[in-house]
C-alpha cells in the first residue's frame, strides 16, 4: 500500500485560494468587461461573486483531488505531472461552470447561449490562469515533508 503524503496545511491552502482569487479578479475582469460589453462595475461584482463561489469550490476540490492523488500515487501535489495538472485544472473549471452559468445569465441578462459562451470564455481564461498559477505556487511554496517514525 502506498503511504499517504502530507497535504497542504490550512493556512497554506487559505493563502493559495486568496492569492488565486485576487489575481484572477485583477487579470480577468477588465478583458471580460471589454469583450462582453458588461460595464466594469457589473463585471467586477459578478466576478467577485463567482470568485467567492470558486474559493469554496477551490478549497474543497483541491483538497479532495490532492488527497485522492496522494492515496493513489504516494506523491504530493507539488510533484504533480503536467498532464495531471491539465486534468486537474479542467475538472475544477468544469465543476465551476455548472455552478456559475445561472449567475452569468441572471447578472448580465444574457440569454443562456450568450451566457454559456461568456462563461466558457471565462473558464478557458481561468484554466490557463489556474495551470500557470498552481505551477508557480507549487514552486514558490512546496509542501513541507514530514519525517515519519
């Protein structure tokens, strides 16, 4: 049986989520507002709500993914291979898309097809961002190894 590697600590996970969400708002709100025609203030408010939902989803999803990966492979998340990083980012965004499509429709007044296109564009932007952010985060804040008896 593969031993279970250490997971990120709660303070580390909170820092990861906070940095991810703030960075996402700063980088993605302006292009979303410009491309969608939704005013900047409305775009920021909607994306902030989505960021709050995403923060809860982020902590839950990443902890579960890391735990399952660790149980199956014995490796920590900071040693995740590139292909699994891509799958991880796509899974995160797919789950988030299911939760946010109704919000985009209601907040912007878009019909469901336009909202789906806008939400998919956000998802693509965030998949790229999540991939790069998590790679950088794992390099900057590796998971501390714990000595076992």
